[in-house]
C-alpha cells in the first residue's frame, strides 16, 4: 500500500500503528515518518490495512494530509511508476474510474511490468485514450 504525504511547512506525518517487525528473534516496533511530499510503499499486512481503514493513515487521509495509493489521470501511452525495492514481484490491482465508479481495467487497457531486479513496477496506459486509474500495490 502506498502512502504519500500532502503536508507543507515541514510538517511530518508519524504512523505508530504499523505493528512489529521480527528481525532475528526480537520484535521491533515499526513506525514510519513521512516528510512533506514523500511516499512509502509498505507490504500490505493486517497492521498497514488497519492503519488505512481506521488508524493513523485514515486520520491523516480524512484531514487531507495523506493520499493512500495512487489515483491519477494517465494519458495514452503514459505510465505510473511505483518504486518499492521489495525484490519480489508485487500484486498490483488497477481499477479505472468510469462515471464515478471504480471498475476493473481490461487487459487491453493497461500493461503492468516489473523490472528484472524486482524493485520497480510500471502501469502503462495502452487503451488509446486517457484513463483515470486507481493503482494499489501489495
């Protein structure tokens, strides 16, 4: 799931509800601090999903300080690029917005590719016209 800060004036967003990471045998609290305009893509586990639905991310989103995932008008033959640095090919869900409703894209609408290093995923509009896309990575 992608979080992008929309803050200004050096205001940072702190997420304390992202659960623990286990490194070796010791759990370590995971938190994220986003500077203005910065983005982070997090693997979508239960804590990240909770944050987006009813936790810190939801609070910031409701206040207009955070964008969850990507939603953009993408011209024909243009792309949305997601740098995740995971080293695995992620699951990507793409919807298009038609008359205010989110509907699945067709195979003829977009091409989704991940580089050989498995660190960057690209969603390219090949529909022949501009599309408003909603892109979710996990």
